[in-house]
């Protein structure tokens, strides 16, 4: 699931790209009523989780997910659902089985 968010940034005209966590920031030359702000659109995604990674890889994945939630300001009530749609393979089968059991 991709989140698209608009961020007001007063005066800073930077383009930031973080390829490690699939985050992308695009500059848009829009101005507000005062004429001194630029709009930025942030396109980011939670990394896929397959359930077959080692401990260190899992911890790195978890850090990326926590960073995503922090940057995108995702409310706690939506976090589980957003991660659930990024599960693949063994992890998706496990999640589906857990949902049915509950």
C-alpha cells in the first residue's frame, strides 16, 4: 500500500531520496498565499515481509516499518492493517490462518 502525503516546508527547497526504505520525496513548485512555501509529496511504502528472513534481517525490516510509521504519522489503530497487506508467502499464509482462528 502506498501512502501519499503533502508536507509544507517553509523555505527549504531540498529533494531527498532514501532508496533503502523505498521512500521518495518529490518537489512541487507550488506556493501558498504568502508565496514562500513549497509543497512536497512523499511517496513511501512498507517493505514486503516474507517470513523467511533471519533475525538481523527481521530487525532491520522492523526498523524500516517503525520509521515509515513515524515519518508518515500513521495512527496506531491502522498500523497492523497496513503491515498485514505487505505480508507475502509464508507470512501471508500465517496471517490468514490467524485471522480465521480468531
